[in-house]
C-alpha cells in the first residue's frame, strides 16, 4: 500500500482524465460500503441509466471489480483494457520514477473503461479510508459514508474522530453528503466537513428514515421515507437488518444525485433483484451452510445481531480465517455466543494469519468448544461439513471467496 493520489492522478492526466466523463457516487465506510454501492448501481440501472460499478476486493476473479449495467467485465474486456493501459502506465512510471500499485491500476482501469462504455454514472467503493484512496481522484457529485468504526488504525488513525476525518474527506466542495448511522464523534466530523465544504447533508435517521421493517422468509419488508419521496412495501431480498440501512443510504444517494423523488417501481425492482454475494449468503440448506465476509469487530457485531434475529437458537460450526491486521480475538468474542465449534483456516494470501495461529487464538476465546486446525479453506470447509451441523464460513472476504470457489459457485 502506498497512500496518496499523485500516482493515480498522474496516469489519469495522461489518459485525458476519463473520470470526468460521467457523474459519480462515491461510497466509503467501515462496513456496508460494498453493499450500498451495489444497491445504488442497481437503482440507477432500474431507472434506465447506464451505471458503472467499481468495488473491491473481488471474491474470485479480478474482473468482478468492474461492472457496467449490472454485467461483469469479461476476461477478454479485461485483457484488452490492460493492454491499452500498459504503455500509458509505463510512460508515467518512467517519467515519475516510481510504480503504481495494484489497487491504483484497478482504479485507473475502472475510470477508463467506464468512459469507454459511456456510462451515465459511476458508483465507486473506496478501497481504504478515503482521503488518500485512489478512487478520490474523481470528484463525486454525491459522497456517501455508511458507518465509521475502528479499522486500519495503522493507516487511518486510532480514534473514531481521526478515522471519520479520513473517510469524510471524500466530500468535494459543493457536493451532497449522505451518511448512515454514525456515533456522536463521527457525526460531529460530518457536520464540520459539510459546513466547510458547503455540502448538503442527508442523514439516516433524520432526513432519511426507515419505517415498518419486518423480516420475512425472503428478506426484509420495509418502507423507506427518503429525502424527496416515500417508497412503501419494498421487499429487500437480503439477510441482515443492516442491509436495510444500506438500502436506505443507497436510495438517498441516488435521490441526491437526481435532486428529486425516485420512481417507486424502480426502487422496488432494485430492492428485489440486486444480488450481494458473500453477505449472509445461504448456499446450502441440508445441512445449513452460510457464508459471510464480516472481517472486523463492527462487521461481526452486525452479523451476530442478524444471527440472533434470523436464526434464533442455532449454534454454528465456524469455518474461520482472518487477516494479520485484524483483531481476531475481538472478532471471535462477538461470534462466541453463536458458536458450537470452530475449524481454523487460512486463505491463500500472504496477508492471512496461518490456520495454526487462528486455532491458537480461538482456543483461548471459545472456552472449551472444539477447535481444529483445518489448513486451507477448501480442506477446512470439507471437514466441517462432514459433521452434518450448521456451518458458517466467515472472518474474511478472502476466506468466503475461496469457500464459494470450493463449492463450485464461481
């Protein structure tokens, strides 16, 4: 990681600044930003616009990070785009005397491909933080911040106020700011940023409200009272009450972009059809098998609340892996009340804790529950499923991605 905008901006300058060819919704947050971005893109498509969606990380293949009108970039399109960018990037690197990072390259590719595909609106998910993230080379029309929690403290600061400042830095002067549920410290930063940048500010719980959210077998039945309109009786086909918040933030962000009420039919269509893989995704029922990419304490706290609400009384065998920079012990503490046992695994990345390390931490946290070192994700998942009890794969999107691959879902 090399925080900073100068490399991305330098390459984009050589390309003629393609990020200025369309309007932009920029989404940051500790948790929920990927789901919110995907829902916002779905809302745009349902209104007949051509959306471009850039998210990260991918679950299986890098092409997943890029979508236009809901269709993922193909391998052929990716290869062509890289071939076109290669000489431009090499020219920049020769002149600047430094290379660009993997994530910067994917951001540049997204900006250029969206311009080539003539999208109407790009929806960009930040990679890390906001202020120095490569996606911030685009000036957003609407900036959305979903949640703010303690994460990536080595890069973003070790207080909520500092981290909120990094994330809310995505708000350009004169833009519109939409926020999810922020605690008082983060909300104070949002108020200051909105005032300094003369940005209109729409807040979940104030200008945007959720009415009558009820859980159903297929998801959540909800009415959203937006900034400009009310959208009744929506069926959001997602598990987890937190996804209702994400939908409300996405609705407000698209309302802010349009400056008017949305088409209720289009909102209903997007709520009912947008798929968010790897987020409380039930992939088998006999026995129950679910995957969820929660990877930090705030994320697993939300997951634990959803488990209590949607699967009361179920004790899960966890197939769990974590990255080295995550508070693995704190994550496991939040999941402990729902655990029947744990198989520790390690994703195929140098960022991952070894399965032995995860198993040692889990043995301390889980108070005598059975803990096994499962090795790879595929091996650990196979061993856990053999017992015939409910299995929850979680701890990292990398772990979830490998589990879905092992299950033939990619």
